[in-house]
C-alpha cells in the first residue's frame, strides 16, 4: 500500500525549495494585512470617533470570521480545489484590506474588516491541504514554510508601520492600510504562477466534490482543535492584557520592550524548526518541552516583580507559542486521510479560534470580578497545561495508513 512515507525521497531540491517558497508567500498573505490594523487603531479611533467597544470589535471580528468561515472555506475547497480556493481567499483578503482605508464610516470599515477576515478564513484550511497535496512526504517542512510566512507577515506589518510606513504617508492610516494591501495582492499572481500544475504534483490530486463538513463526533477533530486553541489563546491573551497588566504593576514603561520581546522571539522559532524539521512529525517533545515553559512564563507574570524577569517571560510566550504552532498545524495533514484534510483543518480552526475569543474574554472577566490583575493569567495557565497534555496525546495518534494496516 502506498503511503506518504513512499514520498520521503520526495521532490528534487530545487522543486522542494520552490514549493516551500510558494507556501511561505501564502503564509505571509494570511497574516500581513490582518496585523496591519492594530498599529493604526488609535488613529482610526480618533478620526471615526469610535467607542472602546467598537475598537474592540476591530480586533475581535477577524478572529470571529476565522472561526465562523472555516467550514465554508472547506466547502469551497471541496468544490474548486485547495489551490484555487487559497488564491480566491488571497484576492478577497487583499482587496478588502485595501478597502479598509477607503471606509467612510464605522459601518463600511466593519464591512471591509469582515471581508478581510473572510478571505483569510478561506485560505487557512487550504494551507494544510496544499501541504498534503504538494509535499506528502515532507509535511513538516511544508508546514514550517507557511507558518514561518505567517509569523514574518504578522511581524513585518505590525513592527514597521509606526516607525516607517506611517511617517512615509504623513501619518495617514488610510494610506497605510492601502499600502499593505499592495504586497498582499502582488503575492497572488506569484502564487498562481509558481504553484505546480495538477500533472506536476507529487501525489494524486485530492478530489474536489468530496466531503467538507467537519466530523464533530471524531475525537481527533477536537483534540487538534483544542490543542491549537490553547496555543492561540495563550498568544492572543498575552497580547490583549500585557499592556494593562504592566501598567497595573507600575511598569508601563516596559510595554514597548515587552511587545518587542513577545514578537521578536517568535522570529527565532522558524530557524529552530527548520533545523529540527525531521524530528517534528508526530513527536510529542515540542509540546512536552515548550508547554511547561509557557506555563512557567505565565507563572513569572503572576509572581515576579523584576523588569528583566517580566521581559524574559514575554519573550518566552512568543517563542513557546511559535514552537508549538507549527507542530499543531501539521497534524491535520499528517493524521487525516487525503480527502479529509480540509474538513479536519476547518474543524480545527473553528474550535481553535473560538477558544482564542472565549479564553481572553474569561481572563478579562476574572480581572473585572476580582479586581486582581494577576487573575487574568489563570486561564492562560490552564491553556499552557492543556497544550502540554493534549499536544502530547494527539501527536501520538496513528496515521490513516497505520489504522488501515491494523497497527
């Protein structure tokens, strides 16, 4: 029986690098436009006279769309194929992200934000499917390629907007958002031109017109979804509360450096992951090592007073969530039958981003109810422990070919 392992020799080095580059670009496109919004929110807030609740929706709406539209994305993949679905999502996200800069009021801004989130939500379940189609014997490398793009896309737009892009456009948030839409749209034709043709793929194409609705009764869907959800909750929750938490401790001056450490150390992870790619597939060690380190980082926030300790903790949140992000995202492509990758991924994203919305909300409610800032980190501690346990369990689940062989 043919398995993914039969492709271990895989493509030539040149072809492998080309496919990894295409996946990397697609990963950049999934995050660059989304993370271009937070740095300009204060400017948007002032010009459109938004309330704090309305500002919160600007951050929350994309996450909600990632959860809500993942299953429709799986349906689109089943109808037209993963490659075309990713291209469609890329174009929708690029055009809509630029349209945010043309918003005339809050309603039109929200409409553009929703459309941007929809485009990304279509892309996300397509990425694991493309990895399985293009690189069946090198799933870990393919996943690292596009997750590295996601991390770099998120960092480049969020980190360069305030010091470089906004000053270049006279402080115009509208021009800034339109600027970031341009490279996102330019990625689309490059993605299309460099993607392999159907006859040039390393494995039989995953048929269109197949199953698309996630199997909610399947434990694997929930195991993977909650594992990635704990990762998302830890990262988004830290980003949500780190500023106010440091201010509550009389350390508001640490906010800038802490965010720098949080996002900066994420950029280290892709290089580590690339070196260790062959040791990632279906291995429990990333979760058993970095899950406890993530828990230790949250405990440091709760108990430490040292400026250095708090900065190191922020950096460890970035590093540990990045180091467990790629192994978690690789699981649908590794543990699902070829025709089930997109629907398993859709279920995973629906569950994980629902967690990413719910857990920070619970953290904020605890802070409000108790009046104690450190309680906001308690749900994040639970997420770190759950990530450790469930990640180790799901990483050891049998692949479809092993099940068929009765192993």
